[in-house]
């Protein structure tokens, strides 16, 4: 579920949680880019 707030923020609430995905690096780009080794996700 997500709600857009008038100031442009999107507030999101997860319905379910899973195991954490650890990342090794994060950039200052907009949007941010994360690097993770052996994450099991598709690009």
C-alpha cells in the first residue's frame, strides 16, 4: 500500500516481510543505485 503526500513524498507500507538483502555499496545518484553480491534478484 502506498500514499502520495502533497509535498511529493510517497509513503509505503509493506504487507509482508522477507529476509533482508544485504548490499555492498550505494550511490548518491537520483535514484540511488545499490550493489549486492549473490542477491538472487533479477535485473
